[in-house]
């Protein structure tokens, strides 16, 4: 992949990284606020517990995606960006356009989804 394209994807990855860090910070803040709410009855406690569990799940998803983005940024630095981490073939450009942090080509991703990789 040429350097211009890698730089374009790197910029998109940095934007996504910044967005995820903002979301994680907001989720953390919202979770702390949920802890601070003075719950009085059982319904309030249940709603508070649900809110905290929802925020935890969201935070976990954001952390996983941030890890993938960070790995992709590392691949832009070491020159392996755009290559499938499983088969070392080029990842399709349309796939990278849709998911710049993609680790696998379409064929290997299908194998990964089926548990074969």
C-alpha cells in the first residue's frame, strides 16, 4: 500500500482513537455519577444497577475497539498496515474504507467468525 493511503487511514484511525477515548471518559464519568445518586427505594436501586451495567458493557466494547485501533496504528508505524495478520495477504481496500482497524482480509475474517482461525 502506498504511503499516501496509509497516511489517510492513519488519520482516520487517530480520529477514531480520539472519539473512543472521549466516549470512555464520558462513560466513566456517567458511571461515577450513577454511583453518587442517592438511591432510596428498590426501584431506584434496580434502575441504578441497570444503568451501571449498561455503562460497563458500553465501556468494555469501546475498550475492545480502542485496542483494535491501537493495533492498527502500530501496523501503520511498522509497515504492515493493510496486510492480513493471519495470511499476510492484502486486506481489501473496500474493507479498510469501511473498517480501517480491520485485522483480517474477508476470507480470514469469515474463518475467524466461524472459529476456524
